[in-house]
C-alpha cells in the first residue's frame, strides 16, 4: 500500500499513519515543519512502515503543490491512497476585523485543499483506482457565530468532495469525506474539554478504516451524524437567536 499523507504532523493524521505503518505501508509524508515531520517519519519506521519519505512544504504555497505531487509519484512510483489532514482553526474574532486574515484562513483550509484535490483527482482518474480522503469537519454542516470562517472553508471542501466523488465513481476511485466533531489535539488545546471530545487515536483509527472501506461521508465518532441532523434541521428563525 502506497500512501501520501499531506499534513502528516497533525495529531489525527499521525494516528492514521500508525495504522498504515503497522500494515507495512510505504508512506510519503508532507508537512511544513522539517523537525516535526522527521520525528513522525522516524516513529512510523519503528512501527513497521516499509518505507517513509518526507517533503517539507507550507501548503499555503499553492504554486509548489504540483512539484510536491510529482515528487511523491517519482518516489512511490504509484499511489494507492492520499489523505489531506492539515488545517488551522484560526481566530474567528480576528477574522471578523481583518479581510486579510479571513482570506488567509480560507486559503489554508479550503483553496489550498481544492488545489491539491484538482491535481490528485486527475492522477487517480487516469490510474482508475485508489482513494482520496480529506479531513473536513462537522463544523461545515452549519454556520455558527463562533467559527463560521473555519466552517465555511470546511463546507466548501465537503461540497467539492461531493462533486469529485460523483465524477470519480466511474473511474473506480473512492472519495472519502471525514467529518470529526471535537477532537483532543493541539488544534483544540485552548478549548475546555467535555464528554463530546474524542481522542486523536480513536479518530485517526476511524480515518484509517474509512479509507480502507472506501466510505463516502464518515462522522467521527459516529454520534456526530445524528447530532448534526438535529443541528441542520433547526429553523433559521430559531438558530439565529442561539449563542453557538
Ligand atoms: N481537532 C478537532 O477538534 C478537529 C475537528 C474537526 C476537524 N478537524 C480537522 O482535522 C485536521 C487535523 O487537525 P488536528 O485536530 O489533528 O490538529 P493538529 O494536530 O493541530 O494538526 C493540524 C496540522 O495542520 C498543519 N498545518 C496547518 N497549516 C499548514 C500549512 N499551511 N502547511 C502545512 N501544514 C499545515 C499543522 O502543522 P504544524 O504542526 O507544522 O503547525 C498541523 O500538523 C484538520 O483539517 C482539522 O481542521 C479537527
């Protein structure tokens, strides 16, 4: 199994990568911090990965995406699976005061993901097999005042993936949308933890199983699916009055 993991230093992605390593996968890890990527790569080698290659890239540098993808293909020779796992929660209040910050967050969480998906979709469509998975978020299911810049980015990514899944179905390529709820990772370190928080390990393992099964849309943990059905069904006349 040959797998590219983009955003490999993410706590969730690292847990998913451990599952691949356990099954002797060949991994191509992409992250922006050389030292962190090296730590993850060394860990995965010890855990059984057949081979681990790394590529250091700040993924907001869109004009280097093609170079990174070409390097992955040249290194692995073929690609069975791709996971896009990076993202930033951003500061909603700061975004409300700054167009530049809003657009920067949107580029990091959405435009750059769409760039990578456009490049990789053409590769997988020609290859006629494989799996593309992206960690989106349950936060994209409905806009809330506390994080609608982040939520908008994830909603756009989820809709893009829906179209891509429909396009690539005929080519035998699965497109997996992962929608976690709250996960205890560095991204949420500042948030007060409650019973709805899941561990990075359980979510990372869920991502692995969803990719192996070629699922369509997966909520992690599962209970976010019924929660979001309720959240989406609330009429706007009520929802707009809530402090969410
Ligand atoms: N944690 C949650 O509650 C939650 C819920 C729903 C969805 N998600 C999504 O899950 C995914 C993984 O997040 P996580 O929870 O595992 O948090 P995390 O451990 O903080 O991981 C986020 C990762 O994104 C990387 N990153 C951000 N911007 C980047 C850029 N421009 N170029 C390269 N790498 C970049 C970070 O790199 P550095 O380590 O170098 O900073 C970090 O490895 C994200 O897409 C997130 O939106 C998380």
